């Protein structure tokens, strides 16, 4: 036996006659005896009150645990022995089965109806909800319905194969035991369906459950089926012997066996709860608060032991699940008591499971108990927790559960004692480590299940604080103890909130548990999300156990980016010094990946730590600057100071991404960087006397490309830095940017001796004829080149003087900057050079004393030097290639008189052809336009010749009188005709109306 669920008490002894049937009504016992009399027994205490017989309302509605005495006898209640009785409490009726079925009004036992058709009935069942009665007699099953008064109406009458031995309502069907089989009868149409055989040793027995399911017996085994006879579960309710009667009360099944009464739980595995030994038991029925056991001449009652006492018994004997099941039966008004009992049982059950190695099941019980997580974590002394007021003291926990053994530090498998003990048994160590791993795995599941609600509460409190700060609704007392973290997450956490304090304890413990079980990925996932891990404790643990990836995430989630980057740089350095293949996780790219999210929030930190990987990963680092939207001026300034060698590369990529997005200042600086490199290269070759004007280094190619394609730099300042005897192509491009096209072309022709470059220059600056020409416009650039070819001596003589005047500073206090002065020591050389070039930008050149005011196409000046040597071949080549861009008349005016027309055929031929075609086209266009003009005039004249026909029937549109021979007027539509006088009157009226409207306004 597990415990005592019922207490047996003898209510009645020495009945004068044999008891045939028994029933209870309130606190009364209705005993049908073999002499046909109905004896009514009541508690002895109520008889002394001399209250009216069967006063149900005055004496309560429950049986009492005290001796009963005879209150009165109803003789002749039945002529034949009563087989069974049933009190229909909801209808205040007593149903008795004897030779037929009779109904008696309670409490005076007046007979109100006798079902004569029930004569010979041996079994019945009552459906109290619908008021339906079914009974069986011989081979017939009849159904009657109570009409609410004194009468009963027959509903159905069905035939069956044999005598019904047991029956019960199951919804709208009836389950019956016939012979050795169970059948389901459809009460509507009488259809029968077989369920299964009943067994060989005992007759069939049908028992209805409170859930409206059925319990059918097969000898000593009870099978659960639904209302249609389908099996519900594999488990079966087994008794020691085949029962003759089974009564269901709450969570127990009470069965009458040949030698005793057994009480079993209705919860799987249907264990035996209690056995009551009673001899010669004839009847076993359910009362409102007890089980009535009728013997031959005495009556006993099985009163349920109070649930609280049963729960205590079960808990003390270790049957925690049974105790918890009984807690569910406590009345709703005792909800606080129920919760307290359940929590206490769950905790004791959890300790019991924990001690026996069922760690996960133990954690499930702790979870169900809603006990504070600090109580559970006290079982794990190897886990370090934040020192807060919520951690329970060991003495308090011992008081709550004195028999609970705690995990020692040695049992964790990770303590210093175990590691240092030389005599430690290897097998014991293995078992201890296994136990520790299992306990920690169970703890992890427990904490994860508790985490969601705790983190949600903590997050809600943080949100409330932010809202209060936003609206300015902060109180002094609130501010004094509110949750705070020092800047960037350093230092200890100060709590004022139970939810956040609990969240910190939970996350700190969970992080340690997953690390102790080797779940590094789970630790990283925890730290990447919202967490409240204690910084100091977790930092020490992660450093001690070398979990650097988790430590990085810890720093990151606490905003300690500088510490995280320092650690990451240290790990990258260590990985480079050792074998990288052993620790491939930490590479310079890891720093770049870490810096990407910080570009928008802390660009200076990004710039600071990007310098550590700029040399090893230059492309990725510069892409970081570009993709992170860090201001280009800020990056350029930082690179100039800390990594000048990478400044040019950054500006190149910046320009390649968005040419318009880079400022003129940065363009100028990029050109200066290229120029410095070229000047160094020139100085080096010049010192070795190996300089060649047509040699191109990569830096010089970049410089030429930048000078040609970029427009944001200052050409005047750069021009002052060029040496006087070299870099003529660069000088020509700079002069071109200053609109000094003649000087630029002179350099291409007379210094570089590359006419193709001069022609390409003209093609770049050429302005189509659609734009209006001007004196200094680039539209006559080819004529300027033509003049240079035709007057080489003059241009050679003048351009050196003009260039010298162009670059000479007005302020004599400013020294001239040359390539020689720019060559400095290695340390800070580039910076000083750029500073020198930038200083030159302040010098503004005045062109008033130069020849730039002259027209590039001044034919008279060049005509004076007719006898000089000219570059006729270049002139003819230019005219033949660009005949369509040169004004033929001006070009012929510039050519020497001795020029042969045969040499001008490549120029004049296509030019004259184009001119004649243009003349013809313009003539055709002119003719077409004249024809179109004539057509328009003709149409205009036709529209003006409007004809109006006046007949004798034509009337005025205003006065409706005939026009006749009067003067008339025609409206512009050509159809409305009015008298001229009417037209003038209408115009006068309109003028008067308009004037009146204006006066009203």
C-alpha cells in the first residue's frame, strides 16, 4: 500500500433484517431490508434534535462519520425484495428496482410512478443530464424519458440476443454486457456494434467514468474505451481478482473483490493505493462524500482522508507524483495553499531526483516549483555568481532542505583539488566528471527555459527607464539606485531591479555552464544576443579558460570596442608569430570585420586600429574606409599623418568609385602626391644623368592621367614646382588647364617634338562650331597650332620668356620651389613636400604683363615673319586631318603665298565639297521655306473670303426680326447674323452690366 486514501467507519450494526439494497440521501441512509420494509437511519446526533424525518436541508447533504440510529421505518415499501435503489438528487426522486421500477417523491417517499413495462427488469441506468432511463428485461432494452412531472414517456424498445447483465449510458449510446461480450447500442436506431469479449472468469461489467468514457472489464483487467467502443490507451487497470462492483470517485477506482476492497489510482500506472479487508460485502455504492459498504446486517463507510493529509503521507513516502496529482483536487478557494503545497512537493521531488542521478527530471521539477534560480544554482558551487542580495545563504538553504547533499567542488571535475591530487582514483574521476557534465547539461536546459521570461522582464524595465528619461519623468529616489553601467561597460553592475539582477545571475551562470560542457558555439550565441552577463566575472573566467572568441563578444556586447580590438590585435600577432595553420581563426581580416559596424558610430577608433592592418591588408582596409562612409577628408588627414604611403592609393580608389564625390582639395592633394613621386624620380635620374623626357614611370603615367582627367586641382601652384628643363608634357597639361593653349602647344611642338600630342591636345579642347566663337575661345585652337607651325622661330623665341613670366612670383619674399629643394631626408619628406606645394597655392599669378592678351589667331603678327623657316609638312598634315574643324578662309590667309595648290588638295578638296553641299542644301531649304510661306498665305486668304447669304427669311439672332436690307453684323463663327443696331445695343448693355458689377465690388 502507498498510503491511506480512505478511513473505514462502521455506521450501522445489527440490522434486524438482511439488507437487500442501500442508498444515501443527504446525511440519511435508506436501507431496503428483506422483509420489504424501508428503514431510514440518521446520525445519532441529529435524532436527538428531534427534527422532522428526512429533513435533508437541515441536516446537511453529506454522510457523517458517527454511529447511525433508526429514525423511522416504512413498512410495506415493496412486496418483493428490492434489487437496487438510486437517488435522483437533481429531481428529488428515489428509483427502486424490484418486481418493476418505481419512482418515489423525496423526502416523503410518495410513489409517483410505476413502470409496468419494467416488470422483470434486472438492470437499469439513469442519464441525469437528459432525464433518460434505460433498463433491460429478458431480451429487451427499453428507454423511457421523464417528462418533468409524475409521468414517464416510452421512447424506444429494442430487442437483443440475450439477457443484459450490465449496462451504462455512454453519450447517446448504451454500452451493454451480454453473455461474454460487450456491445454498443445506438439509442436512436437500435444498431448494435460489438466491442470485444468480456472474459471467462467473471461476468461483464460496464463502468462509466466522469469523463463520459467507459471502463470495461475483462476478468480482472479494466480496458478504457470511448463512447463508440474504441480503445483509448495501451495501459490497463489491473486488479488482484475479478471485481464484481467498481465505483469511481475523484481520482480513485474502488473495486469490490471476493475477499477485500481494493482502491487504485486512476493515474498511470494505476498503482494499488489501499486495501480494506471486509467479509461478506453485498453492496458497494458511491455516496456524495463517501463509499457505502453494505454487509448482510451492517453498514460501513469509507470516508476519504483529507487531501492535505494524503499529500503529506505521499510526500513522506516518496510518492511525489501521486501527491502532485492530489494537489490538483484541492478546492479552488484554496489556491494559495495549493500553490504552496505543489511548490514544496516539486522542490522535494527535485532533490530526490537530483540525489538519484536524474538531473534533467530534477530540473523539470525545479522549473515547475517556480523556485528562485539562485536556489537551484546553490547546488553548483563551482559556478561563480554576482555578489548580490538575491543569492540565498547556505544556512537558509539547509534549513529548507536539510537532507540535500550539495555538489562539492571536487565533484565538478574541474577543481584544483582533483587536478592536484596524485592519489585520485582514475575510475572515480571519470564517474565524477560524467556526473558533473550531466548535471551541468540539465542546468543549461533549466536556465534556458527560465531565461525568456526573466530577460523579457529585464528588458521591459530598461525600456521603462529609457522612456522616463525621454519624457523627463525621473525622480530623485529612482535615479539614486537605478541600474547603471560605467562607460563602455567597465566595472561592476549596480542594480536596483530584481528582474535585471536575476537576469545577470542567470546569464552569468548559463555562460559558465555552457563553457564547462564544451559548448563554445552556444556561449558565442548567448553573448551575441541580448544578455546581462556580469562583466567582471565572465571576463576573468574567459581569460582563465582562454575562450578568446567569447571574450571578444563579451567586450563587444558591453561596448568595450577598444579592449576588444586590442585583444584581437594581440591574437593576430600571436597567430602570425606561431604557425597560422594551428590557429587560423584570428587573421588581420578579423580586425577589419570587427571595424565595419563601427564606421558610423566611432570613425576615429576605426582609423586608429585600421592602421594596424593597413600594411598587411591595404586593399581591404581602404575598402573599409570607402564602404563605411567615413568622411574622405578625415581619412585623408589621418593617412597623411600616420600612413602617407597609403594616402595616394586611398585617393585613387576614392576617385575610381565616385569622381564627382571627391572634393577639389582631395583631388589637388592626390595630384601633389603623384608630382612628388615624379619629382623624386626625376631628381634621381638627373643626378645619374640618365633623364629622358620620353621615359614614363608608373607614377608619371598616373600624374599625366590625373592632370588630364581631373579638374579640381590648382594648376598654378603645381606649375611652380616643375623643373625648368624637364617634365614638359606635365607643364603643357598645366598650361592647358590655365587656358594658355599657345604655350602648351609650343611645348608639344618645340620641346617635345611630338606633333601628334599637339594634335591630340587640340582635339581635347576643341569647341564645335555650334558655340559662338570668341577671341580667347578654344574654337580656333587649330589655327593657333597652325600659327606655331608657320612661325616656329618667333614662338620658340617668345614662349620661354612667357613661361618664365607666368610662373614668377609677384612677392619676392616667397622662395622658388624646385625639385632640388623638395628632396629631403626620408623622415617626413613627403609631408614637407606637400606642405611646400600647398604653400605655393597662395601665390596668384597675374597675366597682365604677358602675351596671353593677344589673339591666338592674330594673322598680321605672324605674317611679318614670312621669310622664317616654317614647318610646312606639319601644316599640310594638320590641314588634311582636321579640314572640317578649321576655318578655310582664315587658314588660307595664314599660309605663305608660295604654297602650292597641289599640296592643298587634301585640304581644299573635302572643304570645297562640303561647302558646295552645304550651299546646295541651304538653297533647297530656302526654296522649301518660300514654298511653305506661299501655302500659308494662300490658306490665310481663303479663310478671309467668308460669304454670308441673306435671304428674305434670315432673322436677327438677338431680336428675331428679319434682316431685310438693314445693316447687319456677323459673329466670328460665320453663322450668327444680327442687326448692327442690335449688336451695338448688346455691347452697350454688357458694358453697363460690367460697370455695375465693378461698383458693387
